[in-house]
């Protein structure tokens, strides 16, 4: 039986552009390091169907090489896994991947022009940013942080009510990011989120595959 929050969230998202996006995404931060690349592979084994490649500190050559290698490994586990690259449009173009834009990198409109066949997403931290991203042509937005997270020290999190406001105000799927745990996934879906984005809850877990399965079971 489909849970009530899943039926309601699906109803709110029905017909939105990009609504076929997987409902669980993993940010593979620092994936150029072997341990994190391995965790990403295990996460896909556990049920993650969308991996976002991010490493702000990696050199262009290291990022490109690691992205190519990890793309092959992830597709060997699940051929249909969705892969997106954080800001590095050249890598996304070379590998035929999607691209995600934030405060770093090109504007959404520029990324769309450079990659006309790719799905372009945006990291929004306010309602205004989410609406502007939609106006610029973003296919979806990551909205964050929803809950307190170590990556944003001192930030209390916007909370589910702010997430709901964004979900109701834009016509593209909104994916909840920031401090999301299995216990808080239902609140994100109840607020109308298309799905959730996870970093430490899976990437830093002792058993990334088991952690991924725990999240995946809640958004299936």
C-alpha cells in the first residue's frame, strides 16, 4: 500500500517538468578520493539511482579522470543510473552527463546553451532563488538546508514549512537537501518535495549500501 504522504506528494508533483527524476539522490562529495568513490558504488548497489559528482578541491584533470572512471563503475552496477556533475560543464559535456549549477560555475542559462540536451538543475537556498532558477530554465532545484547540517554550521535549517512554500510556488520538482535522515524523509515528502538528496547519511555510513537501502525504501 502506498503511504498517504507519498500519494499526496505524487499528486503535487504530477505533470511537473522533470518529474521522472529519481526520488533519491546522493551527493558524491570528494568522489576523487577512492574511499568516497567506493561508497558511491555501494550506494548504487543499495538502491541509489541518482549520483551527483562534486569535488570543489579537485583539479580539472583529476576531476575529469575520476568522473570518467566512476561513471563506468556506477553504470556497471546499474546501467540506468542518473549522473550529474556539479558546475563543471566541460566534464558533463565530455561524458554526456547532466549538470547542476550553484553559486560556483556558469549561470543556468549559459549551462543550458552549452548543453542543450542535458538536464540542468540548480541549488537554491531561498524562494526567490528557486523562482529565478525556474525562470532561467532549470529543470529542478535542490532546496537547502532543510534541517541543521554540519555543512552549514550555525544554520538552523529552513524547515519543512519553507520547503512546502517553495514546492507550491514553482512548477519544477523540488528535491530536499540538508540534514535529511530516514526519520525526516516523510516530512520532506509531506511538504511536497519530489524526493531527497543525501550526503553524509549515506556517503559516510559504515555500510553505504544498507544506508542507501534505508532511504530508498522510504521514497520508492
